[in-house]
C-alpha cells in the first residue's frame, strides 16, 4: 500500500534507555480504553486459560517487552521496550481487511479501527508484524461494580472484534474542541495539547508524543536523531513510532540483521 | 371471482414484490444488524462533564500526586498532577488504577466481627463499644495493647500512637522497610536526629547499593523523574547512575553501570568504598570516625571481593567515580525494600558524609502532643518483638491493632509471623481490602480507600527536602467505612484518653498550621516543600559495626526477593488491570518463577522450567526455574507480591509467597532483625 | 373454456396488484407504527414556559464548557438553580422535585438524537450550524415531543444514520475518515 501523506503525522519517540519497565503505561492504557481485566476462569472445553498469564488472550494494546543483549553474566544487559500500535504510514493491516473496518485516512495518520464494522476474521492480525492487534475472544466482564466507572473515551467492544491502540484518539478530538473553544487552531495544536494516556502517565517521561511533521513538537527533532530507529524498518511499513537508544545492541534487535551486516 | 390457489400465489408474490418497495426488508436488515452490535450485557458508557480532582494517592508506599478523573461525577481514571514539582505528572502503576480499586471485589463492605469461621456485619457503634469494653480493663498495662502501622508517613500515626500512649502502652511498631533500618542506624545507634534524605535532583552521580530506586525504594515516581530530567534525549546527560546489587533489576536496566554485589555482602562493599575514600584523604565529621576508618581498613579490595563477589577493579572504579563527581549521592537499601541491616545503613551515611552529601531532613512539628516521637518509633524492631512473643519472651498483646499493613503476608518468615500475630487476644484490622491479616482478624473496621479519605504524607522516605502533602476525599465512600483516626479519636473519648482533638480534620488543620503551610493550596494538590535542613551531628559505633560486619560470610546460595511495584505491595495485592503486566517469566498459571543464571543452575543440576522447592527459615515454597543472566552466580531472585490467600479470585492462589522463606537473623552487634540476602536451599521437585 | 382462462388471468393479475398495493401500504403506514413504540419523557418538560415566560435563552441550559465539550441535556445541578423546591404550579414540576431532586436522582431523559457509544460527535465542530438542522425544534413547544423508540435496535426514530453525516460532510468538504466520527 502506498504511503499516504498527511499534514500532521502523530507519532512517538520512546527512549529505551530511560524505560524502567514499570508498566504504568500498560495500566493507564487499559483504564483509558475500557479493557476488562482478564478473568481467572478456565475455558475447560478448549483447555484454554483466560487468566492474564496466557499472553495469547490478554488485550495489551500497549505492551512492554523485556529485551536483552543475549550475553552471559556479567556482560548481560537488559532493557524495556513499550510497544503501542505503530500507526504505520503504509500499514499492512489496512489493505487486507475485507470490510474496511480499518483504514488510514484521517488527518494525523492514526490507523482507525471501527468495531461495529469488524467481522472478526483476524486477517489484520495475521498481517501485522508487530503483533499490535488483539482479538476479543470473550465478552468483557468486570468484577461486580467495577464497570461503574468506565472511561467515556472508548466504546466497550463485544467479543468477536479486533482492537488495537488508537493513540487515545478521543483525546485528539477533545484537544481540537478545546482549541476551538479557546480561540486556538484545531489543526495546529501546540506540543502537549494532545497526549496519549501512556505518555501522560509515564514516570520517566520515556514516551514522548507529538506531531512528527511539526518542528515545534519535541518528537520532530527526536525522531531525526541518529539514536532513533524504528522496529522492522526493512519491511517498509513506515511506522510512526520511533525508539531511541544510545546502545548499539538495542538498535540491532530492532530488525533482522545478518551476523556481519552493518546497520544502515 | 373466488380466491383459488394461483390467485393466492400471485397475491403473495405481489405482496412480496411490494415489500421490496417499502422500507420493511431494508430497515429490518439494518436494525437487526444494529441489534447484533448492541448486546444488553455489554456496558453502556456514561457521559457528562469531565473533571479531575487533585489529591494525594497513598495506594503505593510513598504516594503519588494525582488527579482523579471523573465523568458526570463518577471516578473512572487517574492522571498525574503535572503541577507537582516532584512527580511532574507521573503516576506509578498502582495509583494509575486507583479508580478501579474503589470498586475492587476485595473491598470490605463494612465493619465486621469474626463469628466462628465467618464474618458477621456489625455497626460502627457496636464496634466502638466492643473495643472500649475490652480496652478499659487493659488501661495502664504496657504490652497488653499493641499496634502495627504500615503507613510510615501519615499523621494518623500520631493519633494511633498517642492513643496507645494514653492507654499506657509503648508497643507501637512500624512495618519494616529501608526507612526503619536507616532509622535504627541513624537515630538509634548513631544518635542522630531527623530523617536521612537524598537530594537526587542536584546529584551528578547516584550510586545505589541495593536500593532499587526505580521500582522499590522510596518515592519511585519522583526518583524516575529526577533521573530523567538529567538525561534528556535531546542533550547531554548530566547524571551518571551506578547500580550495585545482585540482580539486573529495573534500576540497573537504565543505569550506566551494574556492579554485581552479593546481597549479603553489600555492607562489605560499602565499607570497601569507605576504605578507598579514606585512602584518598576523605573524612566525615561524625563522632568516632577515626575508629570507623580503622575498621574500614580491613576491607581492602581483595577482602571485599571475597565477601561480596565484587571485582576489585570494579570497586576501585566506583570509588574513583565517587571522588571525581561534584555531587555524588549514595542510596543504600535492600532490593526488596526491607531487611537491610544497620551496617549497610551506617556505611551509607558515612559515605555520603565523606562526600559532603549527608542530607538530613528535619521532622515536622507534631499535631498530637502526647504522641511519641516518630524517629523513636521507626527505630523499633517489629520482627524482633514478634519473634520474642513467639518464643514466649514477651507477652502476646491482648489487643493488636493493624493499620494500613498486612503483616501476616509481608513480614519475613510470613507463615510463622502469621501464627504469632494470631496469638494476640483480639486482632483488629483497619484494612480497606480483605487482605491476609484481615482474613484472620477478629474485627475488621475498614478504612476508606485513599481517594475517599483525608490523609497526609510527611516527607516520604527518599526525598531530598522536608515535604508535606495532603490528601482530601475526592470520592464519596463506596462502602460503609470510617477513617481510622476518626474512629480512634471516638474510642479515645470513651476511654478517657484526651488527644486534644475531636476529629481528624482538626488534627490535620493543626498540623498544617504548625508547619506554616496553606490548607487550601494543599487541598488543591500543591505540596509544601521546606528548605530547612536537619542536624548532621551523629557518632559512629565502630564496635557494633565491627561485630555486624564480622557476620558476613559471602558464600553459599542466597535469596534476593524482588519487589516490583506493578505486581503490588504487601498491603495491596495485584490490581486486576495490573495482571497483564506480570511476565510469563515471573508467573505462569499458578507457578511462580525464580531467576538464576546458567552457572548457578548448572551447579544445582537444574534447567529452564524445572520445578523446584526453595526452603529457608523453616518454610518452603514451590516454584519453577527461569534462567536469566541478569542474576549473579550464587544468587536466586524471586518476585514478591504473589501467593495471596485472601483478596479476590483475580489475585488469589497464583504462585507462592516468597516472604515465607525470608529467613530472619539478628545482626550481630546491633540486634536488629535482618533478612536481606538470607540463605536459601533449592531442591529439584 | 377460454373465457374462464381470461377471467382467471385477469383475476390473477388483480390478486398480484392487490397483494402489491396492500404490502406497500402495510410497509409505509402500518410497519412504522409496529416498529416504533411511542414513549414519553419521564418529566413533561415545557420549553415554552422556560423560554417565553421565564425569558431564558438556549444557552442558559445548553452551553459549551471551558474544555469545548457540550452540556447537552441539563443535569440536576443546572435545574436546581431554580427548582431546588417547587416554584411553579404544574404537576410535571412537582413530580420532578419530588421524584428526582429530593431523591438526588438524575432524570433519565430520552435522547431523540441518541447515538451508540462507538460514535464520537463533537458539537463544537458543528457550532456554525443551526441546532434545528439536526434536532427537533422544541424551543417554543409546550410539551416534549413523543419519543419513538425502535423496538428492534433500541435507537430513537430521529437517530441519524451514518449516511446522513457522511453526505453533509461530503457536501461541506469535511473529512469522512473513520476516526472523525468513531471511537
């Protein structure tokens, strides 16, 4: 799919050298997007556990991976990589959807996912190389009373639909409304007027969010830094999430390199 | 003509054809598809005005400055308070789900009394009368009434400890943490006053010996923000972070250097640094320093290597870095935030003193005049007392209050401790949630959730300046609960103990006035920071230190329990939304995983995923092995926070409680109960 | 014999036309009545009393908040500014004060322009338009109009479908991208 050009391109730069893997971003994401907790029961008929340790069933739109340099003690080094949806410039998931439940067409470049249109064929999940898409195997169930306070930002999805990170898109709309109310330009939001839940809560500020095309936003300069890289760059999907690290081994884990291949 | 079959069929066909020209088929198809997208069991969202009310969340040990997000007045989320100069809008993984915990299935619905095996609801008046009756007969007898508090920063402790003092009891204990170990060292053994502080904001080199500042030590959000502020992506870093400990934990992951130090040898490592600094001409203006320096001379690089496993070159490099830095700060503690000894704490204080970084925060004035001094209480040894009760050397209390703590779960040798706690005549828990201690209590008098109550935090341990924060009730209580200090004030009235206040709000208002802060600003989310410094006068006890250090063996398999904030704390089990943040290398299904490097595994004849039993302190746990090169040889790392036996189905029965096998010993020379880097045996199952 | 045939064919054609017409009538006249149930608002609210007699303007109760969101249907907080106690003579007001204000309950108003949760609508972005472009004109109405609820889908009869939004967006050159209207 050819990359579409947008005036605004929402993106992130995530500092892997600063992420402590605390998981606050994962928790804040679930709170903002009404993701129900993983229930403890076993699906006896399938022998499948819906328990949160079954990572094939958890809905983790934001997921923190633990990576290491594969060396033995004491050269061993570890780092943490939060992975939201990459909101690719030419996403692999969009052309394969048989019902156009997902598309890349809104100014800002956020890949949309419309739940009522999704038929749950999971073709997009197969296409996404970042495993950023998740399928609702179960209807969401909250512990009694815990669904009293649901976030008004995201609709609750029934079983059978695919969902993924949408860069807290409702906050974008709210920022635009606020700009209109207070005399600002909704199409030229200042840095920090619209931040995702994960970036907002991060205790180290490792996640920086903003408009990659706007030189007044921090991410613009950071994404062009020589320490910035993207995951699986060679696939040519053009992810809008950049990772930042001063460590060579972290860069090399970002894609598939031959043992002696020099990184571009 | 009469209606015959053909006419009838044509009539029907006409009807069907006509239907196509009506909205019926199209509307029904459309509406049916909409019906299939709106199942009645999928919750509908509520809409309304979006507000964010500022408060201070005490769900995590140090607390986070937060704003509770509400829609149409219903709390649904949490955001950080970006105006707070310490947390700068960051939130820890526990406070981030604070709104969900308001409706946790493990919340205690109201005051309850144990009746046989089950709990029976009672009224607050009945509870007060019951306790007043019981306590009347115990007034004036020391040791009969005791209290354990897990809230190390709240003024509520003044009410509770003042109440106990009014009943003639001195048995008020804080749950053991790095802060209590440091208080024993600084306020107890060294005779200092005030609270040790760490000015991370001004540091250009931070050396953590054991203390996991990003995950388990002190105010983790502020620690992370202070660290991040000096390592901007777009500029040069102005801070070097060195982590000295046995495991490549989350602090080590972002540190510039990881120095592998055996947890039982951390104090020797610290003394090795003292020695190298002395040899470079550094000294500290602490009493008894010259004797201390002589003691440090025994800890040359080779001796340190034997006791702590630290490479002599690495030790010298660290010392060099400390000498070159302009504002080095050394933070000492235990990886799990508990169990460190006086030796390590005192060595840490000395290192900071030698480098001009000794930072002492003055205590804020008390609001309840009759309450004992906080520093004195922090220096007491809860584990030691319970061990004495267990051995019959001290009487079991008739009434034991447990406030904001879960000792039956999170004390070392937890299984034994739980039995000892049960020896109390009447165990009263003020827990908001049905935790392990509340489950075995005789009386549960639930305190409101932190968002529902008035509370405060004075200088959470780890900050660099005396700081005061106020928490106000921003959510109406979801259950029938009562603020513990208010309950105690009511009870004290019935027992003729005059604490000088009728309501907790008055206590806090007096506190705020005594501090010289503005109540309205604090209630709006501001934090009061004082530049005043405490006295750095203290004296080292080289004799006691020598005995303590002589106890270090530096060999054998040792256990390091890791506290990960996202998994929860002793008093807050994993919130349901945090469950996906636990890795399969820490917990899978019902199996908890312990980490060890390939070398250690080989020596024990174990492979990846092997089922093992870990035993120490007269107890054992089952686990599986996860090979990780981030654990130094000779050390087994295990995650805390699992193996719950109460709470709710989300957290219950997963893994095992590592606190059971934290073996306690008395530190020679000081007598403090210690368990950091305790020995453990691992056997294949 | 042939006469009979002709008559039969004629009768058959008539039957077809009869069936056709009957179903068309049923589809256009009877069906809507069957599909929608007619409901009333929980309180018979009179706009006329508030706008004409009391001189309130639209934005006394329907206004944009500081953050750009829209206060659509007023909550008790707005209404009790005047109606914390009964101030008029109508039975509707008495019912409101008794059953809602005094019990601290919000009135479950039925939203004529109901949209499901997956729809994201911003009033601020549509501020230049007249309210009546999409909403029923009730500014001078003495009684709240009947609420017609679709028995199958649960939506209101006035619930705008996607094509209505799309058409106006296309006519005005505004994006019809998914995320503009969905969440």
